[in-house]
C-alpha cells in the first residue's frame, strides 16, 4: 500500500506530488506508523504529469525492492 498526494502550497509556492510508503509496525497506543516519503516537484520534472509519473515509478521501484528503511 502506498499513497500519492498532490501538494500545492501558495505560501511556499511548492507544487508537486508526494509519494509515501508506510513501513514498520503500527504503534498500538497511537495507531500511527512511520513512512518513507519523497516529493517530486513539477519544476524539477518538467510539469505535473511528468512529476506524477516519476513518483509512480519511485513507488513501484521501492515496493519491488521491499525497502524497510
């Protein structure tokens, strides 16, 4: 399971896609867990569609590798 979220902040002028992959056990008391995440900015990847494609490729590669960090 992974998440892909659109980030668009007027205050910081950040636009891009944030990819998140959960890892580790869910903490029973808080029902929270840790995530590995990476932001793929529109500007660095040449637009929203390319940034989203890069984020999806990163998620697929991380899941194939079975990253635990």
